[in-house]
């Protein structure tokens, strides 16, 4: 059994004690990592994008330094829509694959600089097909930033992966992908893609800082606590997972008022 820790949507800022919507996002990241690492040490760490809120190089250095306080093991870090490729590139693996015993973790880059929408170009798909082929008979956990399905929030759904059904159909027919994990929605999503003889779990994970309100018609924050997901990967290809929250984290959400 492999234990993989997924964190997502860190929205880190470069300066000490800087806050976003009232939340010190470095502090909430540390709170998440403190709790998660008190539970167990993961075999791999997966960070599924929106690492930096504004894409500065100093923020990626800061993220790496904070993770280093807790962990020296393998990590796979993906970009989200708030990230910028060039300053982040030193922390991105190429090809975007973590090879573990019996499993490959494959990252799919759904971001495009300066756009909130998912964008999967042909080069991304070429990389994905190569990585899936190279996995051979290993099981695959696929990770990306944007959801491959609607999450019942129209203001988020417009930016989901378009043509995700085609992607999932191809995955179910040509690969050993067992689950696809993602971020972006800042809330728990637990669904499935089902084809004739396959089921791919679709798992969205809360942010390490603030959460978006489920079923919100427009931008809305709720008061649910910072979270993360443990993924348990069995040697027979089974995946189970659980979302955990930092229940006593003092969130002080502040939404700027428009006048
Ligand atoms: Fe985000």
C-alpha cells in the first residue's frame, strides 16, 4: 500500500504574514502539513496547482522551503491557473511522472499562463500518451489542476476541462488509470467516470486555505476549514481516499466590499 498526500490550491504569497481574503495562506499550509505529517509520512506528495497566487519566483521558493520543513521525499508539483510556467519551471518535473512501486503518478498540465480556463493542447496529450505507454502494466493515478467534470458551480464550471469525456473515454480504453485527482474547485468532489467495463474515480480536494461554497452560482467563499486528501494505493490497483480538515484552524475570512 502506498500513501499519497494530495494538497492543492495553496495560493501562497511571497511575503511573511501576507493575507489573501483574510487568510495567511502560508500559515494554513503549515497547519495542513503539520496535521497530515502527524498522521503519517507519505510515500509521495502531490500538489495540484495554484501553488502561487500571483506567480512570483519568490513564492515558488517559499513553497518549496515550507514543504522542505516537513518532507524530503518524492513530490509531483503541477501548475494551476494562478501559476506562471517560467518562474515555476524549476520545480516542475519533465516528464511529469513520479514512478513508485506498482504505480505511476502522472501529472497533466491543464493550465495556460494568464487564463483561468483549462487548456489541454496537443503537446500535453502527446506527453500524456507517452507517459501512459511508459507505465506498462503499472497502475496509474492521474493528477491535474482543473476538474474534468461539472461541479455544480457555473462560475467554476466554465473553466473545467472541455472534452473531458473524450479524454476519460480514451483513458478507460487505453490505459490503467484508476483515478483522476484535481483541485481548482476548493471543495470536495467525489464522482466516477463509468464506461462499459471500467470505472475511473474523479476526486477533487479542498484547498489548503479557503474553500468555495458548494453549488454557488457566483464567486462565494464558505467557512469550511483547510483540507487535504490521503490517497491509499493498493498493489492490486485499488484506490481509497479520505479528505481531512484542520478542524481547529482559526479562519478569519475577509471579503473586500465593493463600493
Ligand atoms: Fe485555486
